C-alpha cells in the first residue's frame, strides 16, 4: 500500500494541486475582470443619465422635490463607483435650481 501511495498518489497530488490552484486563480481573475467591466458599464450609464437629467432640468429652470431626490441618489451611486468629477459641475447647477410642485 505504501508503494502505491509513494508511486501513484503522491505524484498525482503534486501535479494536481498546482493545476487546481492555477484554475482557481484563473477563475478569480475572470470574476474580477467581469466585476470591473460591470462597474465601468454602470458608471457610464449613471453618467449618461445624470447628464441628461441635469441638462433637462437646467433648460426647464426648475425641478420637483422628487427630481432632486432622484438626482441625489444617482449622483451618490455614480461616485460610489468611483465616478470622477466631470458631472459635478452640471449636477451642482441643477441642484441649485428652484423647487416647484409636481405639474398636473
């Protein structure tokens, strides 16, 4: 039995363990790459939505309380994803607009 372990099991284990760890590392790298791609896509979509809404409200020269809350949530999520300051100037202009009630 010791001969089988020595000549079969140990060489297989010595070969299989590095292969297994290499496979696990490859999976983790792929998962990280996918996570980064998803974060980049989410950040780009948030940027686009923030830009669109800020410009819309600036042209209208007002926003509702609900609009302001929505912009704040989007802006916070954008920065949570390490969004840079490109949108901040536009956001600050929109955030200074007067509040009006919901239009009916």
